[in-house]
C-alpha cells in the first residue's frame, strides 16, 4: 500500500480531502525474548507491512475514525478520559488522543481513515503500529513534532490505560525508530538504542503464523516474572553488586544452583543465556554471518521451550517442520508464548521452497489458511502533508 491509496480511500469514506498521511510499521523481534523485564536488551526490526492513517481536521471537538480492516466507525470527543467499550478497536484511537493531550499537544477535531497491509491480530505488533500511525497523524495535524521516544511512551500508555494491555516498550519503540537494512538493539530500561546493520541481500525472514492465537495469560506471565525475582533474591545474597539478571554470568548462576528451586533456576537460565545470545547475534549480524545467526535462533527456541516453558504443541510441530527443511538457517517463536508467529531465517532464493514445505506439512494437515510474510528491516513511522 502507498500514501495515495490511503488518500483515495479517505475521500471515499469522508467525501473530503486528506491533509495528512501517516504510517507505522509492525515488527519482528530477532532475538531477546522475555529479557526486557530482566534488564537485558532486545533486537527487533521494523517490517515493510504498515498501518496507514489518512486524516484531516474537523471543526467539531470530536474525532471521527473509520477502520477499513473492520469496516467500522467510531466517534468520540477530544476530551475522552476512558475507553467507551471494554475491548473495542477505537480504544487505541481514544488512547492516543488522550495521551497526546496529556503531554500538551493541542489537538484539533479530526477525521481519520485507518487501513494498510498490517492487519489486526496478525502477530506482528499491529496494535503498536496502529497507535504510532494515529499519533503521528494527529501530531502532524496539530503542527507539532513529537520526539520518537515520547511518541512510543504515549503509545505504551494508551495500550495500558485504554486497551488493557500491560505491554513493554519494545513494539512502540521499534515502530518509531525503524531503519532500512538495520535491526535495532534496544536497552528497554534506559530507552536507548544502537542500529545494527542487517544487509539482507541474500536472506530474508519469513514470518509464519502458527494458527494459534498468542495466549500467554497474565497469570503465566506473572509466574515467570516472580520466578526470575526469586532467582535474583538468591543471587544477590551471593553477589550483592548484581542488580538485574542481565548482569549474571552462567558461572554465577550455577554457583547458586543448589539454593534455587527448579522453576526459578530454569527461568533464570533462559534469561542469562538469552542475554549472551543477543550479544552473539549483534556480532553475527555485524559480520554478515547469517548461519551463525540462525544457530542462535534455534538455541533461543530450545530455551523458550525447555527453560521458560512458553511453547505449545502446535509451535513445536511447526518448528519441527522447519528443522527438517534444508534451506532454513534458523527459526524460533516470537512473542510472549503459547502460540503466535514463528520467524525463520532463510536464503531469499529458496523462500518459495520453505513456504511450500510449511503449507504441505503444517498448514494443510491442520486445515489452516494463514498468510506468511517475507520481511526485511524497514523504515519507521512518519507523517507527510498531502
């Protein structure tokens, strides 16, 4: 999709001319899973698939929004203070209006057309992209430049307060800061980043939906956070200088093994080894060593399955298909766990072969009709005047 498509769609819905078109990408996280709350860094990249928002000002004190993907309309006042429906799509729009006003942006009334080729529920962070595209469109209409970090934080707050999603900052951050041919190494605590070259001339990443909706319950998530906290309580007694699991070496963890319950030990082992894998992955990408990168993806998958225990039978089956497929350099599940999307690093000229294998050996036997995406590192969010 392109800006012009959004402009024309806006005109059909509102019988008016758009003044602004904004767009924001989804993401895949190459490596660094379940370590943001353990003090480590993550390494996602923005993908070509994007949410688009075409917009114009409106003289009323209201926002009118149309979702092309859902064929639904929403209307609410600028001073909205809480979501109008428990889990409605318009909560994201309301949340961004509320959060931008909260940081001092004087928003006008507006008409918004929302569409694109990153569809809701695809497992590639469409909600964060939606928030960022809305935010940039509204800020452009208001004639205000909002710093990317501030926009990402506004999106995170919108999801927390209006959508009821206690998400981290990674998805919004990468959507704002994405760069073509680069992954982004994000320190989620300091909110700083480093661009890591990802020259994908000969390889691409396949994003493969498992057909199982990501379903990491809050209880399962909290149990893993608590287990990591229990591990830290033991480790800091032996090593008082350590303040976070990302600082713990494998040797230090093993030295405390007898004092840890099995669950805490396994969860901590995933965090400690994943931190090391992220550092190795940065070195691999900088050296253009994609086979090495693929090996790290396999290792992360094994750790998520065995140590963090957030896989599921369907994910294990899909990973098994990919392990048996010769062209695949590496693969792993992404996201919180128990479903969602698997990414596979593959040579570009053999991507068709891998897609056919997944369709034949996983989708067809399970009666699934899912769309796979070929993704490469792409640009972040932005807005243009029409």
